[in-house]
């Protein structure tokens, strides 16, 4: 009977499982979105919800409880200064699980675990400084430059073809190997 078996073991020892969840919680707090397998995401969700609930009330006791799970000071600071106040009015349900389908290698169900209201941070390319850097030539001008460069290069002369009689003689065919009979050693 399966009574009282609440959590998934995920094919790991308890210490390995705890380390896995600590690392994934740290990544989720840092990046606010992770891609993992569906069973891991389902196991991780209550743990991150508990941490965000702790982060809503910034007290020394709550910081110490969060420190037990996530050991990095920068992540604890983000939890209590950014994530906790963001969900202050929300009574729960800080994360969502989005199913991605089967992974190609082993057909494991994949999922995205992210905070509600997550927006990807788009990094813009730095604008070119005026007068300091080279500007890219438009496509039309670039094409003209490559054509002019191709015309300026001297063309290689084709090597004269050798006569058919100058070919190397064909190699003699190697003798076929004898089939081994059962019970004999090689070289006998």
C-alpha cells in the first residue's frame, strides 16, 4: 500500500535530492525561470512558494529560515527585497508550471517553472558611438565592393591535363583472407 508516501524520490538518495532542490531553488530565485522535468517542477513548486511567503515579511527569523534552504546572501537579499514585496498582495500561487512536452533524448516530460508575471529581460545591443566606430556599409555597396575585389584578383591558370598513359599503374589486388574454422587460433 502507498499510504503516507507524499513526495517523489526522483531516483536519488535523500542527500542528493536535497542538494538538487537547493540548486534549483537558487537558480529559480536568481533567474526567475527554469526549465526542468515535470516531476522536479512539481516537487519544487511548494518549496519556492514557502520561501516567497517567508520573503513577504522581512524579519530576522524569516531570513534565517530562508538561509537554511538557500545559502547565498545575494539570493536571500533578492528574495526579501524584490520577490517578497512583488507578491505582497497575493495570497499564494506565486509560480506557474508550463508543460513543454517530451525531451528528445529520453522522452522525459519537460516543463518551465517560473514566477507569475515573469517577463524576459531583453538585452539590447549597445548603440554605436557617433564618429568613433566604423559604420556597416549598406548591402548594395557591400556587394559592389566584393565584386570589385573579385575582378581585381588575378585568375589562376588551369593546369594542363596529363596524358592517360602517364597514370600510375593500378595496384595488384590483395589476396583474400582465409575463413577461420571454429576452434583454431589466429595465425595457425
